[in-house]
């Protein structure tokens, strides 16, 4: 047990060390695992509470001894007076039964522990056994550090008196390992969490080890420490505010950069869509233009073929002799169909309107050209229909002119 007595400098160092230990003990995030009453011969000595990082989920309580995470035991004194001799006797008995193979170092630490009390404990006093990984085990009485080690052995030895092979009772062990829901548990929890230790009582505990002069020095140093802590908190808050401001500015810049990237991507996407739309429109325009050119081309070749056929047929038409004898006039209208070899495969005439002599003349002229004038190679299709009209008149030999089609510029 490392206590400090002699010089003010050593006293200040101890106080700083104690403050560090207490701050860490209070800062650990632990959960109440179980709570029970410690009784000997129907005498209620204290309320016992075990705190762990997480409540146990099974009966595998042995893992508590090997777990290197923070853990804590609390004793809230119920008896009116717990004398040092009874404290020593009870703990020595419980520790000896549950720790038969203790090392020399542990025995030394346990001996120190059993001789901690220099005066009676009274109802309302709070004893805390705290273990923290990397720090060790510390014993507090009313927030005053009474003993410290750098290992977990002392904590486990004390814990074994609660949940070891020979606990105070089966019910005690069960309540420590599993938090109950009965009225006894609720009452104990209420007592533990509503208990307060007066400053005078804390000072009484300090008097076990320090003189009045040292206590005054402790109070003065405590005030100085409080001011230093406030100053430290202020600096930490300023640093935190600076970090927050820096992070906010960093986030703002990141958001601005992300927005710029998003706007750039959207602009590129819009340009790409515009380009694609333009290309699509151009493709549609080109397709329409090509289609129109193809239609014009086909129209030209069909017109050219029609003109050649019309010219050849008219050259073969003569006024029928018998039609002149009978004074027959009229316009013959013909609709004829040719195949890809230029042969006539069908003819239709307005036979109800003109003489058969006139129709026969035109029909014969059409037959004369059948198979002799081939369609243009670039004219698509397998057959085509053409119309022809020829006017037979005694008054005039003129026919409606048949002009060749105008060749498109792209041909």
C-alpha cells in the first residue's frame, strides 16, 4: 500500500495520482451485474454489488476472473459499527478459504488489505474495489484511495470470497451473478444509489493516515487541482471547439468539392445527352434524307421506265382502218403490269367507253414492246403497273406530250 506522508512535494504527487485513479474508476462504463446482502450469523454487514462491462449471459462466471476488462465491487456498510478487529477476522477467514494457493506477493497484498481500518466503519460508508486493465487494482473507502496494486490478483482474490468455491451462501452467489427482480433487490439498489457520504466522513477516513497539517495541505492542493482541472477543461473545450470548427470547415470544403464534382458530372452528362440528342436528330435527318433520296431515285427510275415504254408503245400505234370506216373516235385508257423481265403480265382497258377496234390497236402496241424494254437495274421491285392513254381523233393527230423525268442531282 503506497501512502505518502513526509514532504509536501510527495503529498502533491500522491494527490495527483489519487485523483487520476478516482477519475478513471468513476469514468469506467460498467453495468450492475448483481447485488446481495452479506450476513454472518443473521447480522447484516453490507450490501454487495458487482459491476461488469456487460451483465453475464450464462453461468460461465469463471470468465470474470480471466477477463482483463474493467470490473468493480462495491460494499455499502449496513452495520452500525464494523470494528477493525472484526473486519480483519472476517476477511482473513473468507480469503483463506477461497484462495488456498495464493502467492507470496498476493499474501502480502491481502495482509495489507485486512489491516486497512484504523477506526470503525459505520453505516453508509462505501468501500470500492476497482480493477482497470493497464492500471491495476485499487481499494477506496469513501472515495479515498487506501491501497493500490498493478495487477488483477488482489481483485480476483477479493471477488473469490463472493463467488468462489465457498461463498457466503448459495443465495448470495446467485444474486451477485444474476440481477434479481424481487423487492429485496429493488430495496438494495435504492439504498446503494441514494447513499451519500458526507465531506466530514471522507475527512475522517483521511485522518487515519494524515495529520491535521497534511489534511490542510490536501484541502489546499485539492482546491488548486480543481482550478487546474477547470483550466484544463477550458483548454480541452477550446481544442474541441477548434477541432469541431476545423472539421466543419473541412466538411464544408468537401461538400463544396463534391457539389462541384456533381455539377461537373451533370454538365458533362447534359453535354453528352445534348450531343447524343444532336447525333440522334442528325441520324434521323440523315435517315429521312436517305429515305427521301431513295424514294426520289425509285420515282425517277420508274418514271424513266414509264417514259421509255410510253414512247415505244406510241410509236407502234396507228389509227385502225375499220375504226376510220365506221368514224370511231375516243381515248383509250390502259393499265398494264410488267414483271422484272419487262414482259406484260396483265392489261386492263376502258372497254365500255371506246370501240374495240381502238382498244385492240393499243393492246397490240403494248404487246409489241413486251419483253423488249427491260426495267432499269436500280429499280426495285418485281413488277410494276403503268397507265397509258391514247386519243384517236380525226381532227388532230397530237397526243398529250410525255416528257422524260428530271434526273435527281444526287444521281
